[in-house]
């Protein structure tokens, strides 16, 4: 990890530092770790920070994250050891290496008010990992060898991800949802399991590939990048990402001005050639992929294993042939063009291409061409009809009335509601996932805000987001300043980092790729790489004696953080291992003790982990249902109540506590819990059903005890809930035509029965009949439908009315219904 050295003997000292690095074990270990991480993390679903939504299932995303954090803490400790003798606080990069730790600190502060202790803790660990990569990005990239290794590792890793996606497309490899067959068509996702995140990554790789290509002089380097152009662009089309299509021109406009006009010309020429080649085969790849993936998925077993297709399969051969012909044709043209024309074009002085603002000519022209092109594409023009069918359909649907745009706008509005209630420190890591149901405008399901900056604001509040924006702003300002002042070699060594960072951050404004640990770590590594090239002017305050005196404080703090993170992540990884063992034993139908022992071990290490608690409580409830063992019941209640103190918004734990009270028929506790639950889950149909039914029971009880005022109070609460449901139903009708509602929400037969009974018992027979008549069309074999008809007929009779055909149908189904109706008519109102 090299760093600039100052003083009269600067060059000699710098040479000694580089010599030391090249012989330092720690130096090579950290460099090896960064490279290994890129390849490991990308193929672990890119370390997606998601949660399992299934009870009794191992979270497939958690263990890889914990493993990555664990190894990262070891590297951070080694870095701290190295810094004891080699770190000095002198320039802006050193300042940023210190300031980056304010980011995980803001997450620590937000954890004190976190909506979920589990999600908040995980985000603190991840932010420490990201800060570590930023520090490594600074100091490793100061060395030319490490810089070259990192840059090429980023690109080769990206190329491997692209190839893996194509292997999945042609049935030669398989990863869960690596290719998705949706109602929109085939969508390629590769390692990400989410097409839009893959599209964002592909944009970074595409621009990086083109940048490397125009700066390559050796034929083999030119060939490597030229060969990947068609696969990258074809993969991008197959993601069907409309957001990617919209964002790509914006990203290009933020990148091209940093490249001189002659290089821009080559950049765009190669881009156009590869685009034409990829468009020629997109429909073929799509049809082959649909056929191949359908056949592979048809062989999938319950354990997730599939039968892959070999190269002898005719459809696979057609796919590979189309791809290879297009790839080789374009790459040969690009290689020859670059070696025999492009390099000479770059070397030959052209005065009219070298004026002061020449770098802005093509971007400005691109804006004009883009506006014209966009109009042509959205209009019914022959040019649009020349596009592949899949791409034409996606472009046709680009508008502000499509459901994905409307839903994102809803997410953003709901996000601001959440921010308004947690303005300063935020709701902690995972705040949106924990709380969004409380604030949602309609019953959608989305554990991601689809905007990284808004989600960040939710998690760490205004204080945290200002720290982060100031951090980013300072880096970009200093990078542009250093870029203008720097030489060509320095620019080329760090421009890939700018490409990757700007591509991913811009796209993250409309999606959630920064929720992938791999992508976020890559962004921070690249931010560090950008900072590594800042001007080496010594900061004035860095010369103060107290700065030199307290120099060792930084490595000491890093070492302490590394040790704490190692302990926490090791405990959590151990707990995850035991939990997986418990579920494995349960799946193998081993004795209960073989399930409970590792499960208890997991809970000992992580007592309030919602998945672990929910799983054990589920087993304990089964035991209680079988043998009425009070110890099992009490332990289950104790576990779930303790966990809910840390996870008050976890819906699974909420449902389990409600079920435990139901087992004991503790209606008072149930009503108390459901009342609180409606505040957190206001779009849950089943909760309103349960709430009204519980209130009705309390109303009946109060009437039996002649407590009229109390009965009236419970009746009023039922009718208030009824009006709330009606208002929500009316609100859903106001959603834009293109926006999906989400989960069903309606006035259910159970609600109608509760409301109708309430009106009836309050003496409003007409009101009861008006509500109940909406539920009489159901199947009379259903007990709820029978009850609705019974009370409806009684309500009619109270008004001197009748429905004889309906009455006869009910009596024919159940002769005892006549007596039940008579009892209702005799009931005191």
C-alpha cells in the first residue's frame, strides 16, 4: 500500500516505500483479497442484502454476506498493523481515509433508534466493509502494479459475469433465476437475480470495455475487449431494462466530456458497430433462450437441481452459432479498424479537433441526436420497426404512465412520509424493509425503495445523508480538479474507477443495485481509486505537532473496529451455520432433539434473530398443539415477546404472538395486539377481519353483562373500522390506471358479517341488511356465507320484509337454520 512521501528526499523515500510494498506480505495479501473478493462476491448473488420471506428456510443471502464481512475484518486488521509504521496524515486522500469512517458511524448512531435491530446490525457490518474497501482503494491504487491488477480484475470479473449469464441463457449452466421467464418476456439476470441491477452493471462494463479498447495498443488487448462488446450489449438488451435504456445516455454524457474528441469518435464508432451486431442477433437469442430455459426449468427437482443441456442440442447450437458469428464478425472489424486506422487517427495531429472545448462537441451533438432519436423511436416510424421485437416492445412502453414508473413514484412519496417521522438519525439499517407497510399508499410489496439515496436517507436520517453527500461531493470535486491538472497517464490509471462509480450511482437513483454488497463494495473501492490520484499537496493542518503525535490513533481505531467486527460477524456466521444444520436435520426427519440442539446453539449466539426465533417458536407451538405442554407454550411466548422488543415490526413474529394468544383463547390480549398491529400493517385484510371479529365478541360479552355503554363503545369501534376499510377501498380506485394495486384489499364476507351483526345488535336492521346483502352470493356450504344469509334474513324480518327464495335455499341446506333465525328475531336489541 504505497503513499506519497514529502520532503527533500521525496523521490528516494518513495522508491524505498515501493520497494517495501513489493516485498511486504501484507501488501500482497490485501491485493489478493481485493481480487478474490470481486470474483467470490459476484458469484454469491452479488451479496444481495435481502431477507428470506419464508418461515423454516435458510436466508440464502445472509451467510455469504457474513462470510465476506468476516474476511474483510481480517484484512482490516492487517491493514491496521501495516499502518502502524507506514501511515501518515498528510494529503486529501489521507483525510478521506479517516472521514470515510463517519459513514459506518452514522449507521451506529441510527441503530439506537432502529426499527429492526437485526437489519440495523447487518448494515453496520456492511458499511464497515465498504469503508474498508474505500481505504484499500486509496492506498493500493497509489502503486502502479496494484492499480493495473485492480483495474483488470474489475473488467475480467465483469466479463466472467457476462459469460456466466450467457451460459445460463443457453442451458449450459444454471443459477437460480439467472434467466427469468416473466410476463414481459425473457429477462437475463446472470448472478444478480434481478434484471435491472444486471443492466446497471452491464452499462459500467460496456463503457469500461470501450474505454480500455480505445486506449489499447497491443493486438491481444484490443482483441480481448473487442470480443466482449457484442456479448455485453446483447446481454443488456436481454435484460429488458427500460430504466437502463433511459439512463445509459445520461451516463454517457457524464463520461464522454472527460475524453478528448478523437477518442470520443473511436468510442462511438466501436459502440455503434457492436450495437448493430448485437441487434442483429437479439431476437434469435431471445427465442433460443425461451426454448432452452423452459426445458431446463422443466427438469428442476424440489431440491433445486436441474438437467443442463449439452452443446449437441440443436437449439443450443443455434444460439452459440448466432452469438459467435456476430461476436467474431464485429471483433475482427473493430480490431483491424483500431490497429490500422484508429491508432493512426489518435497519433496524427488534427488541429480542428483540438480546440479548447472539443470534448463537449460530441456530447452536445449526442443530446440533439438523442432527442431526435427518442422521438423517432416512440413514434410509429420505419426505424423503430427495424428493431428486434423484444426491444421494440420495451421502447414502446417507455412512458410516465407505465406501472413501474407509477409504483416508483409511490415508493418515493411513502419514503418521504417515513423520513418525516425519523428526520434526524433515521430508522436504522433496513428501515424501509421494516417499516414500509406502515407508510404505504396501497398494499404493494417492496422491501427496497428503488432509490439508493432515499433509502440511505431513511436509514441514517438527515445527519447521515448530509455526511454521505458531502463525502461524495468532495471526492468528485477533487477528482475533477485532479483530472484537469493531471497528466494523461494518471488520468488513464483512474478513469475506470470514475466510469464504474458514476454508472452505478446514477442508475441507483431509480433502482436498488447498491443493496448488493458486491456492487456497493465495488463502488467504494472505485471511489478510493479515484481519491488515490488526488493532488499530493500537503494539507496545512497536517503539519501541526498534534497531528503527528496522534498519528497512531487511526491505525489503533482501525484495529479496534476490525476486532469488534470480527467477533460480531464470527458469532453471527456461527449462528447461521447452526441454524442451517437445524433445518437440514428437520428436512431429513431426524429426531426432534437433533433439530433443537443446533437451533438452540444458533439462538444462544443470536437470541433475537427473527428467523431463528420464528423457527423455534413454530416447533414449540406444534409441540403444544400435540401434547398441551405448558412449558413449550411458555417458552414460545417468552421467545417471541423478547424478540419483538428488538423486532417490533416483524410480521412473522407478530403473527406468531397472535397465534399463541389464540391457542389460549385470550381474546383480550389478541384484541390489544391486533389493535397495535393495524397501526403497523394498515393494509392487511386479515387483520381487519380479526379486529372486527374480536370486537364483536367483546360486544356480545358486554351485552350479556348488561354493560350497554361498553357494548356501544365496541360497536362504534367496529363501525369505525368498517368506514376505514371502505375509505381505503375508495382510495384504491383513485390509483392511476397503469399502477398495480398490490395485494387484494376488499370488504370480505367475514367483515360484512361482523358489521352486519353490529348494526343488527344496535337496533339498525336496515343498516344490517344493506351490508349483509353484499355477501349473500357466496357458496351456502360455507359457514360464513350461511351466517351472513341467516342474519340478513333476520334483518329483513325485523323490517317486516322477506326473501322467501333465499330462505328456502338456506333451510334446504340446513333445516336447523329456521330455529337459528327465530332466536335472532327474539334477541333483545
